[in-house]
C-alpha cells in the first residue's frame, strides 16, 4: 500500500459482530486504522466528535431501526463514506444518492479497497485534533 494511505482512520458502524470483525480485519490488512467498530449511532457520533476520522463504513440498521444521523454528520464534515446494508437503494434518502452502497452480505476486502480508492480521491483531509 502506498504509505500516504497507511494509517488512514476509518470509522466502522456495524452491529453484526462477525461482519464487523471481517471489515476490521480487511481494513487493518490494508494498513488502515479502525475507529470502532461501533454498534450504536450514539457511540459512532461521539467518536466523530472525539476522534480524527478520515472515512467511514456505515450499516443503516442498528438494533432494528434505520438511522441516518451518522451519515448526515459525515456529509456535514465532507468525509467520504459508504453504506454496507441489507436495504436496497429505495430505502436511502435522495441526499445520499452519490454515496456508494454495498449490499449485505458483502465482501469485506472489496469494501476496504473501496475505502482506499475513496481516500485516494479525497486526500488530503486535514485533521487538527
């Protein structure tokens, strides 16, 4: 991996333990730093306020309810992210039309590589924390 991507910090919001583990391993395998994984929106939002995040992978359905609060916060901060969800595109509001969606079950390595590609397009992202 190109050293300018090494250590990029990726927030993972996923409440399915085994999928969260697979995503974490794939990201770490590409030299990225994992923030989380978080199983709740509140913990993910708190992390956005406390940690320097470069990109994110978000599940939409946490504990039985669809929630876009973290996605909205990432949009506001202009941080790249993807959805990893079992929901189809119709469940995602139009404001997220440009956001990539990986349908579960998805390949964690493919998801991680997509994050690297997104980082490549968006570098540099300043982090002053």
